[in-house]
C-alpha cells in the first residue's frame, strides 16, 4: 500500500501541466465562463475568425485627455493583429504574428523589427485578453479558478474568475450576473516596479447577434490612463495574409492597407 501511495504521488508530480489543469477544473468557474460566452453570442462568437475595428485611442493624464489618435485594427484569431494609428498626417503601424512582429514609425519614416520586449508585451497582452480567455487560448497553460463575488456598482456584485499560469502570472476577470464581462485585472512588472492594471468594459453593442464592448478604459494603480472608443466593428470580414507581411521599404509601408 505504501509503495502504491508513493507511486501515485510521483505520478501526480510529473503529470504534464495541461493534465493537471484538466484534473482541477472548477465547475463553478466553468459555469460562469459558459454564461459569458452565451451572452456574447455562444457558438457563433467562438467561431469568429476575424475582427476589424475603427475608432479613437485617447491618453489621459490627471483625469484629462492629453492626446488622441484614430486607429484601424485588424485581428485574425488567435494571434495575428495589425493596428494602424494616425495623428494628423503621421502614421504608426504595429503588426504581430505570434512570435514575430514589426513596426512602421511614420515620424522616422522607418520600418523595423519589433524588439524582444515589444514581442513579449504583445504575448502578455494575449494572456490578459478577454477574447483569448473566452476562447480558451490559455488551455494547457493555466488553471481556472472561481474566487467568489466582489463588490461592483451600488447593490451589485461581480463573479470573479482567475487564471493562474504555469509561470505564476495571474489575471482576474469579472462578470455581471447576466454574464456580461466587466473588468480584467492583473499586475504588470517592469524590473522592480509593479503596476496594477485594470481594463473596464462598457457600451456593449449588438452587432448582428454578437455583442462587443465599444469602450475599454485602462486604469493603472486606480488612475485612468487611456480609453479605446470604437466607432465601428465588423466580424468575419475577409482579410489578406499580405497585410501582416513586413514591407520591403518605408515607401511600401506608407501605401494604404488593402484587406
């Protein structure tokens, strides 16, 4: 019997992390996750292949907008994204395709590969992404837990789910009683500095049976630092692979994007 217990202990210790995640699935967490998916469109939401959004990005300082840019954002799930920012006549393009990425800096009129830090930042943004969470992009990499309810607006409490990744990184997602996503919370580490980040979702819009937040506010250590305000959004629009390819020159980068 003792040998059997020892064997079982060793077997569990050396199980792949993915199997441990499956073995410790939280039924309450799975129930809330399913409700959120249903709220946003169910199976149809999960099958979305592309998302194209247009809007404005504002930067806040001391509660006041200090700058804003228009943006055009194209996502091909699960891990390809091209975002073009424009302020006046100056454009900035950022493109990520999984483990690689490039940027076009309109002020310098230069195309360059992303740095390791920029790619790492994109990959971390995937880990805290609501879409990545609901589409289970974390499967085999993190454990899902239900933390209970947390006070929200007056008289309301949100259900809180937490993902704990195999490297110790955690991110929390809050949902209203009807399953509507409310917040994403995590801690960003930069050297010895730590910042508590919070994304708040608002202005949910129905787009042909699918729901999407048209306002995403970012708070750092409790202070608002930015706002994403969509003006339009399309799903499953055909997207050419060419828009993710690194252009051969700055001249090519300046050409209008053709989906």
